[in-house]
């Protein structure tokens, strides 16, 4: 396992060095193009820009991503099943701390993990995912995200994303400066001065166009490989590859677009949030491997659940080409899988209700149980002194509304009150 992670980290380090070279080269060429001899200044500006963005990302990157995604923290009483699944996978992964859990109020099914290390990690899932996934499927998704945390993917992806952002920002700034200074350059060149400078300006323009494209391709290539590794980790942690395969199939079948995602955060999600269905075409600019391919590998593991089982399945599908380092599977034996969970205590309607209840609790809604079985949900700005139950017409005095009950996260469906019951 650790040899596998180190091998991927070495490859990632090479990509980071390559992106750093692109960033420094872009700064140097833009500096020279804007002012002869200004290359070192351009390099300095590039490095300072990256350091500032990297510090912000290192200390605040996780919180920024959660905020951009519209994620809200929830407690165990809000969704006990989700907390139990995360706790199970945290123990299986050997993480020193249970990640913080967030819910995103969005019907598009998806999830991501963030944080600079296992001590600061967090997992966010959408209400759409909670609605469609049974326990085994939810466990597969959570195991995939905790696999990213255990494999130390999160910080590296955030830092590489910041470097890519620095390249894009520097290229945009340089492009505008070169265009604005073009008239002065042409005037000097018409007097026979700086013919070589014109060539350098053309190189700077070309690099300003190509550098962001190169950086994005590097970023996406790194993201795609790590998705396979996280899928293999999920199969091992759950001992049930079909759970993740079924969840990916359901996510891929959804045509909904995740509102809180953008091009910078897309590689962090378990499935490309802009991908329309599981059969979306693959390209060099794809943030994830083809979804159908990931599902086929998981279902080709033949009842096994270990790394050697995953790599064998991958090689059968990809004509002998493996995805895991040889040392990661050397000496390892196949790991037997487990049967599916037969827990039917929480059905689709209860999961949907629990997901929305979790969001409402995170938004400081108050819950008022009625004797008829309905649960009235009061928004934080609800100030009326009385409330009539829409089901039984009982009048409730609202001098003291009790707090949510611990078991209120999963309850039978009932008619809605002011917000819903």
C-alpha cells in the first residue's frame, strides 16, 4: 500500500516540477518581452504569485472549497447512517481522526473530500447522492473519498490546482501587458531597434496561450490516475467493489449539473460534475477516467477486493496495462469480498427525508413534533406565537419549541408544515 502511494507521489512530484518549470518559464519570457533584461523580475513575480496563492490554499483551501461548493456541516443526530458509514470507513482506513461531514443541498449526486492532511480532512456529499444510494453504495463512495485522504491526494491536488491557477493568472496578466505595450515595441522596431525583441514578444504570446493548456492537461492527467487508485482503495476498504460500481452507475445516469462546482474544483469530485451521463466521451481534457471504464474494472474483480484483484481486473480490460506499481502488488494475495448488505430498515423515501432534514438542521431550522405523527419544520426567521398543524389542525404554542430529537433524522414520511413535516 505505502509503496503504491509513494510511487504515485513520485509521479506527481515530477508533474509538480514540470508545472513549476512552465510557471517560471512563462514568467521569464513575459518579463523579457515586456522589458529587455526583465526576465529575472518576471520569474520573481511568478514565484511570489505562486507562494501567496499556495499559502492561502494550504491554510484555507479546504474551507474555500467547502464554501464554493455550498457545503454545510452536520452533526450525527442529523443523519446517523451517514455518520456510521464514515466512522466505519475511517476505522478501516486507519485514519487518526474522523473527517468532518458536510452536506450540499443539490439534487445532483456527487461527493468530494478536502483538507491538507487526515487531521483536517472533511467529506462532503450532496443530498442527491444521499437520496439514491443505499448503504453499500454510500459506503463505496465514502471509502473512495477516504481513500483519497489516506493516499495523501488531497493536499497535492489542491497545491497543483493552485499552481495551475497561478499559471493561468500570470498568462492572462502577461497577455494584457504584452498587447498594451505592442505599439511601443513596434515603434522602436521600426527604427531598427530590438528586432529580436519582436520575436521574443511572439514567443511570449504563444507561451501565454499554450502554458495554461499544458498546465490543465498535467492537472487532469494527475487527477485521472488518482481516481483509479481511490477506486482500488474503496474496494479494499469496503470488501464490496459492487457497492462503488453501483453508486458510480447511478451517478452517471443522472443528467443533473452540480451548481456549486466549477472548472477548478471539478477534479476533486468523485465524478466530473459537468459530465452528462456515464457514456460521456473521454478526452485529454477530461478530469476523470471514463466512468464506464471505472465500473467495468470494479465489476471484473471476480469476487476479490484487494489491490492485486483490482490490478488484475484492470490489466484484463486494458490489454495487459496495469495501473498500480508492480511493487504495490508484489507478494500480496487476493482479498475475498463480502456479500451485499441486506439492510432494508431505511428505504429511498426515508433517505430522501433524512437528507433534507440534515440540510434544514444545518440551516438552524427548528423541529416541532405533533401528536398526529407529523414533524413541523420552522425556519429560523419564523416568529409567530402559534402554529396550526396542516395535517390535524392542532394549534401549537411556540413559546418553547423543543430541539430536534436524536432519532429525527430517519422517520416515516408525513405531510409538510411551514417548511415541511
